[in-house]
C-alpha cells in the first residue's frame, strides 16, 4: 500500500522539479516599456533614413547633380554632414568627375554661406606668382609690384576657399598653407607683419597624394592636415547605372541649345556606351554627346555609329611593363634623365676613341690589349671581357721616301660643354626650330609645361 501511494508523488516530482512563478506587474511593465522603446528607435531610424534620402535628392536638384549611384549618394551625404563644421576637406577623384561641385555644397550648407567663396586653380597659376596670389604682397616686394595687393586668403576671411589641383603647389607654398591650416596666420610677400584669417579650406586633386609624398613632391604633414575629412568621387565607369541618365540629360540640353530634336540610342548603342571605359569621365561623355547631337543627321544612333566617336574603343589595352629598378628620387624630372643618358653616351664615345687611338698607335701588343680590356670592363660591366680583344690584322703599307708630301692631322677636337644650362638651352632651341617657333608644340616635345617654356625662353633670352 505504501508503494502504491508513493508512485504518483514520484511521478509528479519528476515532471515539476521546481516552481515557476508568474511574471510580476513591474516585470510586465519593463517588458512593454523596452518593446515600446525598440519600436520608437526603429521609427526614428526610419525617419532619419528618409530624411537623409530627401536631403540628398534636394541637393541633387539644387546643384543639378545627375545620378543614383550609391557611391555618389554617399559622397553627397558626407559633404552635407561635414558642412556644419569647420574641418578641412580633401576631395579626390579622377579628372572630369565633377569635384568642383562638392565645395559649393559644403559652403552653401555651412554657417559661412554668407561669406566669400573663392575657387583657385593651383595648376593654372605660375610658380613665381602663386604666393602673391594666395597670400598677397606689399608694394615693391618684387619687380612689377607697383601697389599693395590682398591675397585670396585675406579676401576670403570668414568664408570658404577651394584649392583645386592642390598637388601642383610648390613645396615652399605648401609650408605657408600648412601654417594657415594650423594657426590661421600668414605673411604677405615682402612683409614681416603676421596677419590672421578665419577661412575654411576645401582642397581637391586627381593625383595620388601618397605616391606624391613618397616621391617628395607633396608634404606628408600637409596631407594629413588637409585630409581631415576625405570625400572620394567615383569615376564614371563605376557608375554604370548613371551613364544613360547623363546621356539623356546632355542630349536634351544640347537639343534645346541648338534647337534640334534630341538624339536617342538603340539597344546596341546603349551597350556600347555602357561598355566603354570613359577615361575622361563625365566631361568626356558630355563632349561626345554634343558631337553626336551636332554631327549626326539621324536622330536614332546605332552602335556602329557611336563607336566612331569613342576613341580607342576597339583597342585592346594590355598592361604596360614598368621597371622600377631605378630609384625615382634620383631624378627630379625627365629632363635630368635625358641629360644623364647623353652624358653616359658621350663618356662611352670618349672611351671608344681611346681604344681606337691605342690600336692605331701601339699596334697589337699585349699591353694594349690589357688596357682595352680594362676600359671595356668599365664601360660594360655586365659583359664578360676577360677574353682578349680580337685585334684586326695589321695593315702593312710602304711609303715612298721620294714623295715629299707631308701628311698632317688637321682634325681639331672641341671639348663639349657639360653644363646643364647649355644643354637645356640647346634642346629648347632645337625644339623651337623643329616646330617653327610654335611654343605649345615645343613644350609638348620637351615634356614641360608651356608656362615653364616661356620662363626658360625669357631666362636664356631666346626670343630671337
């Protein structure tokens, strides 16, 4: 009997090992409260997301930006978010991507929007006058400074200054710019009075600044000071979804400008447009759209027709072989590389002349062979010259003593000048003669800018 009564209790204790009390009122309240906060948080995030998207669309309409690429939208978001601060901004991207629009967005959405906005193309200002343009100068500080002048940083006090192509700044100007970014102080050219300015700096470049720093063309401390907030503008080839939108926009604009129907693309033409690399980005697309709109009589463009306007469309692009064995810091310009090659060639020619002269004067003795072998080793260390040089068979000839003719060596050897200045002057003269005095073509031939060529012509007095 005891066993039969104990069984149900043992079974009950097996299924209910412990007691679970029901939740209290306070616990239920906390649960509902946290659930409500979670819903509220999700609601706020949704509103913020919609607000950001609405802001991006409003910015696009205001500044006429075409495209729905996520990378483009992200760049616009960063520009609008950083506008409320005074942090420096560095905008990077390839040429033709529209970098010049973003400094305007930053300025218009900032507290400085009522101040001056000045855009400066650093690559278009000559090296000798860039300091005067940016920081101003005093009267008589250099030749031609007939009066005192304010620089861009002084004029833009309380506003925004946009430095386009900032990588083209000379190193001396980079030092001055770094001081303004750190302390807001600067000196005019020819002045010892320290001036203060309160300006927001936005810089842009299409150059890889890390490589420029490694080659010594850009200051590392200035890079980190400018790169407080980086904004990267994507190239057009990374915005495939925007190419057709941009083409339609440009086509409609040119149709209105030239009073003609807008051009349209067939499906094969659209494929051609999307598969092209667009090294010139939006600027190239706009130019090609204008060409097609003006030159084509048919308003429906086929794929083969469009290919005629795309340079190097069918050209297979192979990787170029780049030998980085030579230290790039050894040469500051291509001109110095050319001079080094010319001097090495001259040295080799001088050594060869010595060898020929020794052979003529000394014949084929072993001492001459030794000297010649040593000279060749110095000239061509990569070749094995341990073997003796094969000398030509001596030429025997007789001289008639009765002949009174005296043979004299009348060759005059003129030592070439090794001056870099003389070589530079000679190359400039040859380039100008080759292109009939056209300085632009001569500058391209020499691999220097037209501005630098003008300065060199004036420096060497080559105007004649």
